C-alpha cells in the first residue's frame, strides 16, 4: 500500500504542473473576482492556486470534463453586481459536485 502512495504523489505533482500551464481560465476568473471584489496580487495568486487545486482533485475523481465545463461557464458568465461576482453556473457546479460525490466513498 505504501508503494502505491509513493507512486501516486509524483503523478499528482505532474498533473498539478500540467494544470499550471493551462491556467488561463483560472487567471481570467480570478482577474474578474479581484476587479469586482477587490484584492491584491497575493489574493489573485491564492485564487488561481485554489482553482488549480480544484482541477487536480476533479481529475483525480475522473470528473475533469464536468469541472472544465464549470470553469468555462464561470469564465464566460461571471459579472460584477454590487461589488460581488455572480454567475449562472449552478447546473455546471451541481454536475461537477455530483460527479465527485459519486466517485468518492461518500457517493455510496
């Protein structure tokens, strides 16, 4: 069991590095959030890191497609209203969450 864990960590690290190169959507979403709600470069960096981590988790659960659709929706529909970023992505968020729940022990 320990050997499997040792093999999984490098794979997850590689996936995270791959995701870093493909973070244009994440950066765009976070730019919108910071512009709307305020923040600095550290806040933006933390926001991007959070989305990348969510992507890594979604990929681990084989829910990358659902998560990608959520990111696309967030990037294209997010708008600033009264100092808060809003979007119309409930269906995509629910689908991504349902996928991960079904793939986890919680889904049983």
